[in-house]
């Protein structure tokens, strides 16, 4: 992972953890909603993995009523194509 990608991953992970905790979700509960393992979600939140896929971001959007453009920005993704910013 590049230094820029690592920074984006860390910031997104910390932000996602805050959103999850503010809404009363445990790691296990949120992982179940997303269809991922708690271990995977913990790694995303720590910034060890790149931010969630577009499909998982849509689930976060629906679960917490967060606009898709906001999630794309937080995850370092292009608002137009959904890929990582270029």
C-alpha cells in the first residue's frame, strides 16, 4: 500500500469506527450487517486494509443514512467512477 493509500485507509478506518460506535454497533454486529468477518472489519478500522468496496459502502450509507458522496470522499474514491481517486 502506498503512503497516500495508507493515510486514506487510516483516516477512513478511524472515521468508520467512530460512526459505528456512535450508532451503538459492535464490531461483530457491524460485520454481520456488512457480510464480512469481525477480523476483516477491525483491520479496515485500523487502516490495515484499504477502505471498503463500493458495495459495502452502499450498505454503510443505508445503515447510517450517510450520503454516498460523503462515503466516497472519506474512502478516497472518485465520486464519478467509484474507483480510487486518480
